[in-house]
């Protein structure tokens, strides 16, 4: 009887997994592509990461591009994939999370050829 109660106490104290990216819309405030600042290309571009693994991106509430995203717990990386036809294709990589808070996410990508970094701020 006591072991059942102790087990229930341990299970109830276990924390739920932390959400990788907070709900809401995120704006791209900086984007560096192989040493070149291309942030201006993303002025007014917003992204929304949905719980079902889809991501929407678009300029100022306009037509949205749809893609997919996932988080790999083992590698601590976010993978984003958009269609080739949109500006957000620049995000089609595995991104390491450099830092994150409820308001800001800093991402980095390096694969030996390409080096990118991006900062997203929550709207």
C-alpha cells in the first residue's frame, strides 16, 4: 500500500516536458547568412509554430506560407522545412538553439558549408 502511494507521489511530482517554442507569433529580427546580414529581407515576416508540427510564415498578416517543424530532444535541434517557392526557405535547416526565453529565440546553423544565425522575437 505504501509503495503505491510513494509511486503516485513520484509520478505526480514529475514535471511536464517544456514547450520548445512558446505559442504565438514570432517576428524575425535578425538573420545572418554566411556572414552577410540579410535581416532586411525578413522585415515584417512573422512565423507561428503550431502544436501539430506545422509552421506558418508570412508578411504582415498576408498570405501565409505553410511548412513543418520538429524538435529533436537528443540533438536539441529544431528542424524547419518550407516550400522552395518562399523566402522562408532560408530556414530549411537543422537549427541549434543558442538561447531561448519566452520572448526571444536565438538559433544557429553550421554544417561545414553553411553558417547561419537568426533571432526571433515574440510579437
